[in-house]
């Protein structure tokens, strides 16, 4: 029997207090789960493994299959570091329900395309549903641009308003809040990443719960560290998706996206090479970016 999975509620307040962030690594292939967990284990870092609703369909993976795969690996590796299985961007209560009863320890509801009142009401329903099962909830306020269409299809950027964030956190009871402060999902083609630190400071003044930064691929390290290490607590969860997948493709020398089942049909040396590349990048992010290496002991 392996230990219980962690929630964002277990993980993030400790990170916030101790000025580091926890990486939420998107394992878009089930083959990425093991190298991500092994990287965290090697560096004694807490870690979040995540996948979004859209990714399930892009990579043709069913939720029960994903959870089964995850638990197989989790039992095999049996890591003595905190691990959370998080459902990234999801816009329906039904899918959240499936994840909550299916074995995820955390979920994100993204109702950010709705008007504020509706976003609050919908998010609150998710919180009620998840809380019954001891599952944590992340929500989004403002709108984070997408350049890759893997997570959301948002083409509009709306920065998070600090006062709205205060109200949102209070009325929904979410455990973590994703904010829009200049980062973009996917890789940066034309728009260069620039974190709006004044806005981050203002949000932090009004909101006590942990903050989440999406679009962590390709943000310069100085900006990331500044966002994490702010006196008032900074951001505590950073999502890393696109860069991880690009590294995997590069290691295989392929350009086309594969469905999950095709990945497992590759020759075993290729699978091993891809998994090594994912493990190395995860380690690099944990050490240089997130500053979460050797922090697992804080959860004993
Ligand atoms: Zn996101």
C-alpha cells in the first residue's frame, strides 16, 4: 500500500511560506508520468502530475486508463516525496465529477470565460463537490492567452483584477487561484513573456490563498524567481507543459504529435531516450526554476 496522494491544499501553503514553487508538469503521454516522478524523487522535491480535459482527447487517453497507469507507476516507484495527481483546465462539472470519483487528488475548474458572477457560482459548485471527497480545487480568474490550443482556446488576454480576485477567493472557497499577469500558454512566438509584478503584488495584498502561474514554458528564470520569492509569498504552483512535450519530441526526432498508444509502440530504446529527456528537463526545472529541490522534508 503506497501513501495517500497529496492535494494542493497540503502542498501549496508550505511552498508559499518557504518561498519556493511546486511544478505542475503536464504528462500528456502516460509515458511521461514515471520520469516526472523519478525526477522529483531524485531531487527530493514535491511534485504535481497533471493532465487537462483537452489533452485527454488530443492524445486519445481515457480518464480511467490514465489513473490506472498513474497508480501502477506510483506503486512501482513508491516515492517518498509528496505527489499530487491534478486535473488541469476543465470546464464542466461532469468531467470534474469523473476525475474526483476516478482517483485524482486535485482538480482545476476553468470557468474564466464566463462573466464573474457565473464563474463564482460554477466554481463554488465544484468546490462543494470536490470537498466531500477531500479533493482540492484550483480556479482561474482573468483570462490566460493560449498559443498552442492544447489547454484552452483562449485568444483573448484579460489580466486578473486584484479586487475581483479577493471577492472570488472569498466567495468560492477555492484552494488555489490561477491568475493572468502576462504569461501565455504554449511557446512564445511573437509575444514575449513579461510578468506584471505590480499586479502580482496587488493581487497578493488582497488574496491569501496560494497563486498559480500558467504558461511556465519559456519565462526567463529571473522573472520566475522574482515571482516565486516575493516577500509576501509569490506564486506557489507553476505549470510546465509545452516545453516538456517539445523536449520529448526533440529526443525522438519527430515533429508530428502522437496519440498515447503510438508512443508505447516505439522501439524500447526510443522510449527510454524520450523518458530520459523528460526526466532531465523536470530536474532542471525543479532545481533552477522552482527552487523546490530538497524541500520534501517540509512535508514529513
Ligand atoms: Zn493553464
